[in-house]
C-alpha cells in the first residue's frame, strides 16, 4: 500500500498578475504597448512527499509561498508546471468562516458549510449535536450569525471543519483567534487527530513555539524554495539564524 | 458535448452543495425585508402596470395576435421570462466575484455558484407567475394542450441562459467591467426582443435579426402557445435550440478553461 497522501513533484507556481483590472486601464496600456501582465513566482521547482499520519509544519517569512502550498494541496489553485497529487478527504481550516452567510442562523450555516466541505446531509444530521456541543454556543445556534462575535464565529467554523472527519487537515494561522480555553481545546482535538494516525495535518504558522511542540516534521520555505525539510527544532534553528543574518 | 456530460456528473456528485447554496440564496435574500418574498410578485407587477400605461395607452402599440387580448397580459407573458433571463444573467455574472472568499479556500465545482443563482431566480419566476395565472383566469384566456410547449421552450431558455451566464461569470472575474457592459447590453437587447411590441410588427427585412436572437424566438414562442393556443414556428424554434446549445458548449468550455485560474485572479 502506498502511504504517500500528498506529493509535490517539481511544482512551480507563477502568478500572472494582471496589472490592469479595468478596461479603462487596460485599453490604454494595450495601445501604448505596455506590459499587461506581471509575472511573479511564488514557488520555484518544489518537490516533497508527505506520508499518511504525519504532522507537518510549514514555516518561512511572509510571501515565501506557505499559503500557496496549502492552496495547491486544497486543489483551489493549480501548479503552473509540475504535479500535485493528493489522496483522501481534505478539510481546509484556512481562514475560517469563508462559507458563512451572515443572514443565516448558526444551524443553517452548519449545513451550508458542511456541504461546502463535501459532506452529505445525513452526515451532518448525524454530527450536528457534536458540532454544536464542541462550539459551546448552543444558546445562539438559532440566531443569524451576523449577531455573533468573531470568537463565536470562529468556534462554529472550527467545530464544523473538524467534524468533517478529514484525512488531510490544512491549518493556516487560525489558532491566533479565540480565547485561550478554546485554543487549548482546538489543540487537544488536533492532538487527537495526530494520535489517530490516519489523519495528516499540514500546519502553517508564524508561532514557532506551536510548530515545534506540535509538528513531527517541518518544512522551511524561503525565496520560493525549500531550504530545509526535517526535524522541527533544527528547521526553526536555521530559520531563526537566517532571520538574524538579515 | 463531452464536457457537458462530465460537468453534469460533477454537479450531481455535489448536489448537496447545490441544494444548500440555492436555499441560502433564497433564504438570505429576503430575510431582512418586511414584505419578504412578496417582492418577487410586486416587482414585475409594478413594472407591467407602468409599461402598459406607457405603451398601450400612450403609444398605442397593438397586440395583434388576437384582438381581444389586453395589452397588459400580452406584455406580461413576455416580460416575465425576459426578467428571468435578465435577472439570472446579471446575478450569475457577479456570482463568482461575490463568493471569492470561498473560491480561494475550498475546492468544489465552481459551476455550482452559477447554477445556484440561476435556480434561485427560477424559483422567483415561478412565484411571479402566480399573477399571470390569476390574470389569465380573470380575462378567461382560452388554453389548450399546446400550452405544454412551454416546457421545451423554458428548457431552451435555460440552456441559453446557462451558457451565457457561465461565460459572463468567468469573464467578470478577470475584468469587472463586464458586469456594466452586460447591464447595458441587456437594456438594448430588451428592445431588440419583441416584448413590448408584437413580433409581426417587425419589417420583413429585419426579421433575420430576430430569428438569430434566441430570446426573440423564445419570447415569441411563449406568446404563441400561451395566448394564441398555437404551436411555435418550428424552423425558428430549432434554430434557437441549436444556437442555445452552441452557446452552452462555448460558455462551458470558456468557463472550464478559466476555472483553474479563478483563485489566482481574484
């Protein structure tokens, strides 16, 4: 059995940013013969493999391509060249609450978000009580989420995402919000996933402490390339050394 | 053709999401308004009354088809499907842009965003038809089995709408001007479609424009079957069907070719 769940093979991601968003800017530029597209390389020929059950941290300065990697794994973006292959159900915890609709109630949003993450209605029916319990906002669950505080928003979104029974969990900086108690609860849940061994977690964070204590392997990205891949404390050491040298 | 089959399979796999997105669209829209869903009826009704006043009482446009049909019904039969078309197209055009936060985060077939807006508009359309039915009963418009023609006519209209919607939704993501261009286009298009006037008033040298305009054929076909109790003009009908199918194939292939870059372009 092949246990590789995520495989990047010579992946390059270039963005061709349109410099002009409207015709008003575009047409004069076209006439003047200016460049209408700006190239930008986010990832440059990157290869790595992630095995089932691993907990991977991705670190690196802003703009080094961390989020791009998550988006490529999530299938939201496609690589310019190279291939990205994934196996299993992906649950992105990237910027929670993207699928929430403010006018709908918490309960309605659970169904909506569940569907966005690919759940069937009966799966949600089965899990809805657990989701509400985990979020600890039962008394507000039948109110429109526009009345929620941002903490409540995030609790609900996190609860939904972890009840998808993910095989690949993508976590992007989310644990920066929410109170300490809930953060601890989230980490506990993620530790459970880690122990379960069939869940692969990819974790992007600027909090090196979190990465070091939580991950079993760390990929250090800089200048659009992988500079180190392996032991967490060593990766962090190299990263810190690089930052100081600047 | 193959692309259409593949897309249909994909959407069926994600039908739960399509259902949720559609009901989100319907539920959310009127939640804050006092009259709620009543607006879908009130809106075309008001439009119809004012237009009837302007075009029937002031401009005295004849209804032709049969002398005894009041202009307001004559107009309404065409106006409702046109509104469905125009509303579907303009909201579908913005559907990807307004869901940009989802597009950059989660994978699912993007066509669901376009489809769900269109389906929500169809629900509105069905409600708006209550007024028409009411009207037809009051004026005792005779109907017969030819009325069943509205099913294939409606089907063709949706093929055409979907094809254009896919194109405009994808294009609008790259250049936001497309939405303004579209609303201008729709305004002009409405006058080039026999909605406020009967198709037989069109001089014969311009008939070709109307034959190549699927919306003209569709609107006219609705009138012929609902008010005239007749059958649509087969030749025009088949041309409209083929054109709509071509538009859908082109629209979908453009959409699919851009789909991979949606997240990059937002």
